[in-house]
C-alpha cells in the first residue's frame, strides 16, 4: 500500500535521510524504531509532504505522492496522528473532529458528521466530553481525540508518530490496544515509535533507523530476540 524508495532528505547542508526504502503491505502494522534524531519523524513527515525530499519516490496505493500537497493527503486516504498530538487546544472535542476533516471539502459534510458520531462512540470518554475544550483533557484523552480526529476521514492508512509519548503505562496499554483494534478492522498502519518493546510485540514488519539509514528489517516478534536490538533498544 505504501512504497518508499531511495528517499533522501536534507536539512540545509545536513543529510537527515540516506536512501531509505520502506514497504508497507495492506492490512499490516509496519513500525520504524530508532533513537532520538535517527530520522523517524522526518520519514513520516516526508510521506505527508511536511518536509521536502532531496531524492526518492513515495507511492501510496499505487499513486505517486510527489505532486500532492499536505492538505490533499486525506483525500487519497492517508490519516495521521502527529507527534505531540497537534490538537486545537482552544476548540472543543467536536470542533477538533470537524476540523480534522476540513480537507475533504463541504460535499462530505454529512458523511463526516456520521463519522464523528461513530468515533465518539468508539471512544466513550470523548463522547462524555464532546463540548469540553481539548486543552483541558488529560494526556490519554487527548491521544484518543487525536486518533478519533484522524479516523473521521475514513483513511485507508494511518500514520502514527510517537503515540505513546508522555503517557502513563496504563494509558500506553490502552493506546496499543487501540492500534491493534485498528489493524483488526483492516486499517494499514505506519507507526513511528521510540519505545521499541511496545511496538515490536504487535508489529508485522519493523524497520530500524539509525543516523538516517535503515540498518535492519524484520518481523516484530523475531527482532525481539535480535542481539543488536536487545542491546540498543530493549535495555538488556
């Protein structure tokens, strides 16, 4: 469903990504793990055209993304939960959901409202707080809102950037359950995660990014036993 080939990204004179190749098959969870500064978020932002590419090609569902702009991604079926959640904190829960579907245009308004109600039912804590300002929600509630906002557009694929960041362990388990549920419903997911153990347990495919380069690739459960992964990312 998603194919990244030969991706290179520069920040000024510094090359942040070097010839990155990533494949995500339909219906699977593919995860990129790595240390801070490895280039994980840059990879995700490249798919969404939030950063420019120096070289490479990205196709989604057989369609090149090169000529699309960021706000058009939802129209082709890409949804995203960005690092830090990026909510409109001075707007209500319902308004955040509506704003998340802005790129679809007015023709989809009826469908969007139906989807909003569906997502509020999926996350009952949000339904109870539908008229509450997003900035007054707890960290876990805000993460659920970020998920719901991305799902309002009925994406074919969801891009997740550090969805467990800053959350308590019990909330992290809830986030992981939500991601697993999305996959069970047929959604394809590309997940950027620094907490390697959390991601490896449920990922179908894992890419390890170090200094802007893919250095390992494999199935999540298999990499749990990889000596390099254990030493570098699992604290053993």
